[in-house]
């Protein structure tokens, strides 16, 4: 430990902000320069990132305070929210919602810094100031103290943690492949091979469709978890940023809309149409403003409905039924008016037998992902503090 030393981030990395070209000037957009916003890191699980949703031109870059940053830059969101982190896989620039760090490679390894920031998100968020939303300034980032091992030990620590992330990423990739396969089978069985004699059935004739509480229970520092539509990510629930509510409010909400094994959650507000099939038996959260398809009441339709919502049928349904200008939403009434074109139960049973092993494998992978994430998160603070050492 005598070889470890305390440093200021500003002494071992250059801190760089970002900027946004005028959106009204078309010549500034759709170029070849990757431009990221905090939204691009929302729900992002990989260590490296190469681009976001949008690209800007050289003229757009010159017109704004955005700056080209080199490969290996550690991208840190500094507001809305503070603490999303990724490493630039190539040259990128960002909007003003970042305070990115270009490490001095003689002293600081990018991946070590990435994991250090991930381990200290709560601390970073406490440094934020502001009334409308919290923001962390460049000067504050520069003044952050970091306990730094020698460069070779930094690399060894990062290698241990990145090996776990690589395994996690591989399992996510496998799940994506399995989900694509399931969607292909659904399309073949129920879109391409649809028959005229199939019966139209209203969704509420099969099971109940509900939504979460409309109340705003008082948030607590700890307690039971409350999820909203923004906590539904791509095939994942974001428990890290969930709200905490009292046991009393939790019980009250669950009297209206308890989530059970086999139910499907559906984001109704904001990013509409993200879905999550709850296959766990250990459910300890309540929901607010989330669509709840109670397929647990009729599990014969569980996979069918989940795949329908993620198919071209679901996309068309969302397009035709969304409302709102400031923030888009779909009403509970619209969800209850979904009509399915269903085959006989014999065909549905055959489909379920074919598709069930795919979802079981996805669930196994998901459990393994959680185990690896728990291991990584346990090791993370111990490796970064020197409590656990890595042989070089």
C-alpha cells in the first residue's frame, strides 16, 4: 500500500465539457462525428461506447463548445443525472451534460478510472449543486481526490473487473440472440401464417389489464422499492435508481396492482412500449404509471402477449394510440382495447412448447448475469481501496 498515493483528478486527467450545435441548422447535423448525450448512456451496460443516437458535422462542432476527445476518454455525465460512465471506443464529442476525463496515460489507466467512478457514483451525486437539477462542475471534478495505485496495478485491477464485465456482456448478447429467435418464430407462426378463420379476441377476455398507482407516495431514504415507466429498460428493471416508499404505501399500492410471476410490465409514459416479463417468484417492488398485463392469470398467453407487444403489431399499436405533446403516453383504456387474432389453443400449445426452452435459457442467463454483477460489485470497492490486492 505504500506505493499507492492520493491525487487530484485534475492533476492526472484533463477535464473537458461539451456543447450542442443549434438544432435548427440542418448543416450542423447528420455528419460523421459521434455526439453523445446522457440519454445515450441511460441503461447502457457496456464499458466502451462508439457513438450515440446522433452525429454532427465539422461545422456543427466549430459552432458549439463541443470538443473532439480521443479514444480512451472516460465519459462522465455531470447532470440529469450525475454518474453515468463509459469509455470512448473512438474519437467522440458530447453535449454539455458531461464532464469527461482524458487520462494522462503515464499515471492513469482509463479502465481503472471507469471502475473508480462507477464505485463512487453516490459520492459524485452528493457533489452536485443546483435548484432545477443537480449538476457537478468541472472545477469540482478536478478537485476530487482519488487513491491511486501504480499504473501496472491499475491495469491488473481493471483486467479482473473487465473480465467479469466481458462475461456479463456475452450473456447479454446471448439473450439478445435468443430474443431475436423467439421473435422470428412468433412472426412465422402468427404473422406470416395467419389464417382467416382465426378468432378476434379482446385482451380483457383473457386476463386483467391494470396499471400502477396514480398516487404519489412520499419518498423515503430506504424502504420498499417503487418503479415507474422510466425504470423499465430493455428487458431489464432498473432497481438502482428506483424510489423508496413506506411499507404502508407499498401494501396499499399492491392492493390495486400487485405484480406476480408471469405478469408483463409495459412502459406507458415517456419511452412507450418497453416490456419486461416477470419470471421471478421473489418480487419486492410496487409500480406507478406502468401497464400491467396480468398474464399470470392465464399463462397460456404469457409468451404470445409478450412477443406480440414487441412485434410489428405492438409497434403499430403504439403508433396509433399514443397521445401527448410534452410527454407521450398510452392510456389504460387503450391497453384494455387490444384485440388479438388468435389461433385455436392446440396451435398455441404447440408454440408454447417450442418457445418455452428459449425463455428458460434467457432466465438462466439473466440469473447468471445477476450473480456476476453481484460478484463484480462486491469486488469493486475492495480492489479500488487496496483491501484486496491483485498480483502483478
